[in-house]
C-alpha cells in the first residue's frame, strides 16, 4: 500500500536530514579529526576576518560627543520606529546628533533611513524629533532611501555631496559605518552612542559579525545604492 501524499512529504525531508547527519559525523581516525579541526579553525578565521578588518581600520576614528572633531554635517542612521516614534536606540542617536549641533561641532544634520512604505517613514520621524530638541528645520536634511548602511554612505556622497561628516550610531555599528563611508568617499569620524546591554544590543553585536562580511564586499566593489537620482542641494543649503 502506498504512503498517503502528506506522509510522504514529511518522510522525504526527514530522510534527507538523517543522511546529512550521517555525513557530518566526526572522522574516527586521529588524522581525520585533526584535519576536521583545522578546517573548522580556518572557517572561523575567515568568518571573523571582515569584523577584524573593520575594528582595525575604523577603531581609531571612534569618538564621543565631547571630543568629536568638527565637521560640516552629522550623519544619523535610522534604527527603527516604535509606535510611530523613534526606537530607544534611534532616540539615543538623535540625542547625540542634537548635542553635536548645539555644541557647534556640526552645522547641519543629515538623517538617513527607510521610507520604502507609505506607513513607515524613518527620516520624517527623525526630523520631528530633532525639531523638538532645538535643531532648526533649515539645518535638517532628509534622505528617504537610506535602506542600509552602504546606501546611506554612498548617497551621502553621491546625492547630497557630503565630503566630511561625523557619523552617529551605536558602538556595535559605528565601525562598519565608518569603513563604508570611507569607501564611499566620505572622510568621517564616528560617535559611538552608549546603549543598554539588552537583548537588542546582543543581537546587534552578533549581527555585525555577519554584516561585516557584506560590508567588506561593498567596500571592495562599491556597488550603486538601490536608488540614485539627481544631486540634491539640501546639505549645501543647510550649511549656508
């Protein structure tokens, strides 16, 4: 009697998993185990190499609000919205950007984030937060197509004409942002905003290990961002 179709669909993946497990069994000989260990070590080194590169190249350019060097623009990366407002992580970034402006470290703020849906608008929420914290409207410029870090850095240079900036993000992300903005042609220092060591922070740290691999490829190949378009003079106007 043939198996019913639903049962067969379940059994086939189970058989494949069992076969894969059998293939993954450790070698029985000492020589084979030594080779397996060497392969694991090599793969681990390769996986961590991009993150090591980011820390080595961008680490010396990480600062605080108090000692960040002067630059025309602060570039603030989006970090999610909660109930129509900035997430706590994003609010901390915006607080740091407002502090940089009020200290005179920067003269304008470029907020970059995701506005791929009509009901999700990071840049406008970021702009509203900065306005409530005393940054004049004429000093805030919005990039609505900063879908990821590379897009934000590349567009800052190619669309908004930013050559020098202070980047603002959490410590686990700022080094990747510095490396990518450097590859995009933006001379930058970064302000590492303090963050509570909660589940989100832990997730962000682990995520950076994998994101560093993507960042190393972007820094090498320098692809176009998702959206380009004509040059925008918003930053130039904000700096007048």
